[in-house]
């Protein structure tokens, strides 16, 4: 009876280590995913600001009498 208990405890220990490793890996990937999403969200702020500046540029050029396509070309760096 004691030999069976000892064998069961040995098998349980190896499973416990595997489950611990799985849990740590799962937690680590969740943290990496959260950090990646935060980085993406912060990059959207700069894109929003750049779009706002571009829109203001197009509006200013259109006020000078150019067409919309000419204003967009000018704001994109064209002549």
C-alpha cells in the first residue's frame, strides 16, 4: 500500500511541474498581448494627429482656390 502511494506521489509531482509551467507560459503570453495592444493604441494617437494636420492642410489649400485633388497632391508633397 505504501509503495502505491509513493508511486502516485512521484507521478503527481511531474504533472504538477508541467501544469505550473503551462500556467506561467499562459500568463506570460497574456502580458505580452496586453503590452502589444497598448502599443497599438498609442500608435493610433499619432495617426490621428497626423490625419488632423493633413485635413487642415487640404482645407487651407482649397481656400486658396485649388481643386480638392490638387490640394491633396500638394499636401502629400507634390507641387
